[in-house]
């Protein structure tokens, strides 16, 4: 398996108001804290979850999420 | 050292270990006084200045201690002409060093602004400073004396987080002066989307001295890893003084620790260090790191034995919660809760369950803000819970051991 670009989910905390739809789409990656805000994603988005991550980015009502492709790290 | 740097500056310069450096020793803040001390800035290229600042080993004096040359190179290699912002937004209530530097030695700071602008190739130069009457009068006069119409003076927002680099960029760009999410970092995309250097004014003053005298001179004071001097705001006897000290100086030579139980190092985002540990520590990242602290922007506050660390910390936490920009959910929700429970603890009304909440919230807000305000607030809180643990237990039992209730740390902005 060759090195693939890693994809990171970035949360703009100044926009996020805790709708929580991202955690519904990505329960493997995000949990909501006691105030309804998503946790920091633990590391890059695994390949099987990337299409859900893209959907989370597209459905965030305040556009607080984005995906950043990083060149493969060694 | 590169050949460009050695060509311009001698390896050793007489008086290179004399103090003060960035403060004006003779008390003259006018241009003739400045020129008598240092002369005109030497005519050195931007790349030679970059090399010299790198060889000097200068690091940021605004609190984070980032290597200055690395920051300058990042800005210089950015896309398009750069912007330089001299940062004198000193929102920290316990710090006065930038104000003192700017109002007693403005021309050295302006030299530093010029050096940074040349080094990174800036086409726009801003000084972002608190708009108090004294600062404005001194800077206005200094710019007139230099016949410098290039430096724009922009009034800093008066708030704890005003000096955070993305907040500075926001204000200079015409916004309300609030932190913004990263990436992009301001050295990539800052003011008007241009690569932007936001540099503390004290750091700029040191850079000016490197330009005047060279890296060899700069390294004659300080430690090998942390060369130079730094400005400090030293508290004690219910007053404060701003002093310049060599990095590596023992803390006991700077403040009176005889009657102290603990020392707050680094300001309101800083760390409580037990007095015993402080007595053997030196003013350096290496030495203070061993006791869990950093010099930060040079605030040192001894806490007398008769005062209560729980009460002092609670007062600061209430202030810091009020200083949240309120943009990021965890900070907006966590800091006021932390402050309320810390206040209840200070007043002897908290339960062990409240204390558990406090520790849980501390974990929840960390690394979840656009800026480091929640992280700094938690740093203060967790060091207080550790250093003042016996006092925390006393407060849970509704008691307080303070004999002197006059505040040491100010809760006002």
C-alpha cells in the first residue's frame, strides 16, 4: 500500500455553535461534550470515513468544518 | 556565523555585558539621546539582518518564546509583500514592561520596527499600541522627530487577549480585534491576506540592538541556549517595578522570596510555583521548565505567606472568564463555570463534587479554542489546585488560612 494523503478534519471553533450534526455523521471520530460541542478529532480521518467526513462538512449549518489534505507523512 | 554578519559587526564589543540594554539607562527618550547612545542604524541588507538575528539566537519576548529568525524567515518567504506589526498590546494586567519600554525608549523600538521591515521586505509597517495619553504623546513625538511617516499608529483594543497575533491582525484589518481560527497562520495570511509579522515590541528592541552591535555582542549576556536579557514586571510590597535582567539570573536575585509561600510566574496565563522550588530556579525556559513554568512575558508575583492562593487564583479566574471573547463554545461555556466554582471554593461554599467538576471542565476546554485563552486559564487553575492543595482542602471544609485579605492579584482590567 503506497502512502496516501492524509485528510484532517478541522473545526473552526469561532463558528461552531454546537448543532451536533457532525457527531451524528461521524460518531467514530467525534463525540459531543456536555455543552453540545464536538471533541477534537483524534488524528486524521481514516479512508473509510472520508465520505462521511465530507458529508459532515457539507451539512454543518454554520460551515464550521473543513477537510485539509496533508501530504503523506512518514 | 556567516561572512555577511562578521563583516559588519565585531565579535566582542566593549560594554557588551552592561545593563540595561533595551531600557534607556540615562533616562533620555528623545531622538538626540537615542542617537547619542546607539547612533544611526547601520546600513545592512535585509538578509544580513536575518542572519544576524538568527546567529544572535533571539527569541520572542511576548510570552511564547518562539525563535525570532524562524518567524521572520517564514514571513519573508510568504507570497507577496509583507506587513510588519509591532505589538504593544499589553492586555495582561500584571505586566507593564511593554508600556515602560515604549514610553521611555521609543526610538529603539522604532529602530526595531525598521529592522524587521527591512528583514522581511515589508511594504506596510504598523505599531499596535494601547491608546493611553502617555503612549500616544510619546510615540507621536518620536515619529515627528524621526520625520517618519511610514509607521502607522493603530490603537490596540483594551482586552486581555488583544495581543494574540490573530486578534492583532483582525484589528489592524479593521475588524473588532478578536482571535480567529488557524490555519492559516498570520505569517501565511494576515493583514489584507498578506504575510504578516506580528512581533512584540520588546523583541523588536532587542533586534534593533543586534542590528547596531551584532550577534556576538548580543550573546555576551544570557545562557548559550537563551542569550540576552529580558524585561520583567516584578511584584512585591504591593507595588511593581519593571526591570531588565540577564536570562539565567536566579529568581532570588530578582524578587524578595523571604516571606513568600509561592510565586506566580508568567502572569495570569502562568504557573504557580512553590516558594522552595522558586528559590533554586533561574530566569530561563530551561530552569523554569523543570518546575513546570515558563518565563512568559516576564511577570513574577510572590505570594506572601499570610495571603490565600485559592482566593487570589479565584479572583483572576473570574477576570479571565470575563475576558473570553465568547466566540468558541468550550471557552464560552467552560470558563464562566470554572470561575463560578473557583469563587465558591474561595468562599468556602464548594463541595468535593464541585472540585471534580472543576477538574473535568479544565480538561474539556483545553486545545479547543481559536486562541490559547482557555489553555492559559487552565494552566493557572491546575497549578493552583496542585500548589495550594492543602488550602483547597481547608476551603472544602469551609475554612481559609489567610491572615491578610488585601488582594495581591488584581481582578480588574
